C-alpha cells in the first residue's frame, strides 16, 4: 500500500493497482515487446504463475513521491532512446493524471532486444 499525504488528508493506493497501471501503460508504447522479471522474487513468481502481467515493475516510495523502475524488452530495429523517452513521459503522465501520484523518477532498463 502506497500512502500519500496531500491537502485533503492521507490517501492509500494499492501497489497492485499501480503496478498494473504502469505495466499496461509501458506495454502499450510502440517498440516495447514486453516486460522482464527482475530479481529473485519476481523470477520465482513469474515461473510459478505464467500470466504475471506486472513483472518488471518495481515501485518505491520516497517521501510522498514514487520512484518507478521498469525492465523491458524492445523490438530490434527501433530507436531505443525514443522508446525510453516515450515510456518515461507516458508513465509519468498516467500516474499523475489517473492515480494523482507525484512521480520523482521513472527509470527504464532495456534488458534485451527481440525480433
């Protein structure tokens, strides 16, 4: 649960909801082939549950802002810098507009390329 304080009080947002929102936003960007499991916990969970749509999304809270780490696979032949910039801007916009959460940073890690 992510707790955020604003002028209205304290708001709690489920991390599962935020991961799903971030995952679907990143996967909808052009050139993204998928998200990759990162770390031991996500790796084991991905092996046990085949339809893990939020793998590769790590969320941390620093003060009242979020830090998002994304591990992605990109399609071969596309401009990786443009894809990363697009993901950063789109995830930042969606979290701010739909969830009302301030974002400190979105870090995108390109783990592999595929055809």
